[in-house]
């Protein structure tokens, strides 16, 4: 299955099963992708001179085999 950045996908397996979102980032070497607002994890950040610390939420990677493409191909309309 060919997935690209910006495509709409649906999560088939895991804690976020059934959620949909847009691919933000892909790691082709490890077969992983980040999907917007899916598989959120909490990260503890130390305060620095530039920014304030605290607990932030961000997306984590999901394996490509757990994603399903929602976009139709142009020639497949029946």
C-alpha cells in the first residue's frame, strides 16, 4: 500500500481504532507514520531559557500496517 504525506487514513487496530486523520510524517525505513490527533502521548519537558517546561501532548508513530487509506483513486469510480 502506498501512503504519502497529506493523505487521509483510518486506524484499524489499537487504542485509537476507528479514528481518522491526515498523515503528518512518514518514516519509510521503519514503516511508521504520524497521524494528526491520533496516538497522542504525554511528554514531560524541562524548562529552559527559551521556553517554559511542563507536560505537553504530541502525536506518536503508528505502524503503516495498522492504517487504511480513505482516499479513492481517480479511475476507480463505479
